[in-house]
């Protein structure tokens, strides 16, 4: 084979290879996306990310950092983010609101993102002045909401994702429980048909009982959805606790609300509330249930 023939041959091979690569890239970029649902592993990674920020107590560096991170994650998923900035008991409040349009929400899914100043439930009294890492009590709920932001279809009923501030510092001078959600209900003029609060839902040994104060109709819908998906082991169909949580101000305002919480968590308000006590499987059980519940609500509204 002459030198010229070799050159022509190599040029043809290179051109063909270039064409194949270009075709593959174009096909990949233009393909229809697969059906997207909730990813428990990605949610678990979000738990680790939050805890790596350190304490997310109000006023801390981590408290600022988590708001910036949540905004970036939500906006990259296509949501509009607003900060509801206000004050309660002389303390600044920063509720983070994510929505896809300016439509009033028919569903609000909420979680608190702050962590507790003091691990005053720790068995070691020397740890009572240390902050709580908040892997389950704070980070798990945020992780579920963020993964729902990434995975919920755009054509659902109008949904707001609300990340409440200042939930977790009751029994501390100058503070009280659920300050962020109380401020939200007092100051944001919305009247959703359903509010669902997720709190402490990442426990490896997940046992979510029916919360006594929660709206019974919505509660039944969610528990039936969980059972149909095979998560009945985690969503236990019996009442156990009556909780003061971020659903309380909504109930007091006459808005139907539900608290999804596993309060049988031995590391609550201790320094041992770390990511190794949380699992991707538990986050999936809750997130996947809510994903399908929102879809069902949407489908029923279109009938």
C-alpha cells in the first residue's frame, strides 16, 4: 500500500470514528429521559453533605451554608426559591420556600433544616453543651425534600417545598419550638389542601406510627400508598404519639396537615445523631411514598 493510500485510509477511519462519536453524543443528548422516581442513595448523600457542614444552629456558619446549598440544589432542579425572612422572639427566621410557579400551593411538603444548640438528651452529661449533628433530626427531612425536588414531574398539582427554620430549640432561654413554621403560617397567605411534614425519617430501624393530631384523611392516603409500595413495615398503621411539630401551626389555622415522624429514635438530641444511624433505604421508603402520593393526588384531581 502506498503512502498516499495509507493516508487516505487513515483519514477515512478517523472520519468514520468521528461520525460515530458525534452520532452517539447526539443520540444521548436527544434521547427521551427515563422515568424518574425517588433515589434513596442520592438522598443519603445529601444527609452526609449537611452533616459535613457542622452545626446548622441558627446564626452559625453552617446555618448560612445550608441555605446557600439548598438554594443551589433547588434552582438546579428548576425550582424558584424565595427566602421568607422574619423574626420571632427577637430571633431572625429564614424559611426557604421552593415552588415551580407563582400558583398558590395545593400541597406543601415541609421539613426543618436547623439543628439543636445542645445535645441535652445525651446519656453523657458532659455532652449536653455540644450541638447535635442532626443527621436524622433535620438532615433526613431536608434530604427527602431535595430529592423530591429533583424527581417530581413538572405537571403535578402546584407543590411548595418549605424548609422551616428554628424548629428545634425549645426549652432554651430566648427560644421556643417551631418558630419558623409559626411565622410562615402567620405571614404567608396560602390555603393548601394538604400539608405534610417529614421529620426524623431516616432512622435505619424505621418505625413511623400514625401521629395522633394529624389529619386522618391525608394520613390514611399516605399510609395506604406506603403499603401498596411495600413499605408497610415502616409505616405502621397504629397511633402512638401526639407531636408538637411543624404541622401544628397549620392544624391550628384549620389547614389539614400530617406529621410523618419516627419518634422512637434513641439518638434524638444526642451527639450520636450521625449519618451511620441513617439509611438510604429508610429515606427511599418515605420519599418514594410521598412521590407516589403526590402523583395520585394529581391524577385524582384530573378525573
